[in-house]
C-alpha cells in the first residue's frame, strides 16, 4: 500500500508534488498509462515492451518499485526536497 512520504518542490515555482513509498496501486491498474501520466516517457516505453514480451507479467512487478522510479525521475529533473524561499 502506498504511504505518503512527503513532498518534492519544483525548483522554480516551489509547487509541491507528493511522494509516496510502497506498492503503487495506480501503476498496477493503469501500467503504461501511469508512466505516461507522470511524463516518464522512457519508462513508459520500457514498461510497454516488457509487458509485450512477458505477456503482461511485468505489469505485476513494476508497481513494487514505480513510486521509487517516480521520485528518482523528479530528483533528476531538479526537484528539491525543501521549499525554496524567495526572501
């Protein structure tokens, strides 16, 4: 079950994005479309290809680490673990 673990903040406008840990139920139900909704296009392609090659079995594996992939993706984009003050 996904549990909230805090927020990451956009580096320019400090908009918070909630971060979750644990099993991703939305990823289990929507698979490739979840990655596309999160704009993780590379993982969407990888998920689609693996799903096609394993006859859908990989869709049962991805939800266990999808939330971690999303967090790492946001950190690579420059999201911050703290809210930036404009003082």
